């Protein structure tokens, strides 16, 4: 799969018509722009969180405006417009409402950063994980979700309420391994930051037991080192914290096909 084809896989980029008009050299330059966004995102995120923690709304506004310009440059048009719409209401919003948007928006930017990375890291055969139609045999599918936060598991199950499959939620890696003694899931959703055995270690143990089901990681970390480590551990996709239900459902359905 060439660079142009891989870029078409990034769902939050409205770049299809632009890619058609680009030369191969321009496509490579565009790829460099996307990589610059990935590289700079952790710093953007830290600065925005710091400004929000200090309730410095002027600084938050300036940073979001700059981020919007970057999103327009890389053809992430819908995210850019979402940012612009909310920026125009900041003058009448309370800080708590602005903070809620910042948290949500950062999660969407993290998702974009990971999607860009996965477009280049994932193998060509992962193209089978496309489409979000409800599989005909979805009732026979099962998901094993592992997170040491029981409240998050409740949120996760509620988000997937419209997917009529079985969801098994456990709060430790050992409990997950115990489940494997009696059940073979069709998908694993693993939190990464867990005590005793983290999600990456758990993924490696799952694979060593001969489990073939796809693994998605639950995380809020979008750094290149982190994503690469997860892919090497078997990740086919990610779900971002804090959880966006629509985003999570789309990811799950792509993989359960």
C-alpha cells in the first residue's frame, strides 16, 4: 500500500479531493505535515491543559485558534469547524463549560494523532477493519474489556449499549486471564495503565496463550513511542479516554465485522 492509499484511511481528514490533485512529491510533503502534527501534539496538549488549569481563557483561546489553523492546513476540516464554533461562544460560556470542551477536543485530537500513526504502522491486511455496518452475527460476538477503573467499565458498557453483543468487564489482568480459561472473546479492549500487569504485558500474555482475537488499547496517550509500543504488542486500534461513545462504537464495529 502506497502513501496516498494510506492517507485515505485516516477518517478525520477531509483530504480525498486534495490528494487527487497532488503530485507524489506533494503527497510526501503532506505526509510530513501530518507527522509534524503528531510530533507537536503532546506539547500542544500540555500547554492547553496548563492554561485551562490556570483558568487563563485568553491563552486557551489563542492556543485553540492556532490549533484550528493547523487543522485546516492538514485538511482536518470538521475538527477545525467544531473548534471555531465553540470558540465563538467562549465569551458567554462559563470556565467549567470551556474546560469540558477542551477535554473533549483534546481527546479528538489524540484520536486523530493515533489514526495518522496507525495509517502508516498498520499492515495492509488491516484494511479488513473497514466499514461500520452492524455485523449480522453480532449477537454471537463477545468483548473482554479490562480496566482497573470499574466506573470506566460501566461507561464503556453503556456506550456500547446499541451493539447487541456480550461484554465481559473485569478490573484486573489476572481476572482477564481467568476468563480465558472458560471463554474465547472475539475482541479484547485493554486499558494500558493498570497495576501488577499493564495492558501491554497482558496483551503479550494473551497472545502467548494462542488467542487470535484483535486487541484494541484504551488510552489517552498519543505519543509516537507509546503508539508504536502498543502496535508491537498487537494493537489493531485504540479507544481514547475520556470516552467518546460514538467514536468507540465506530471502532468496535469496524473490528467485529
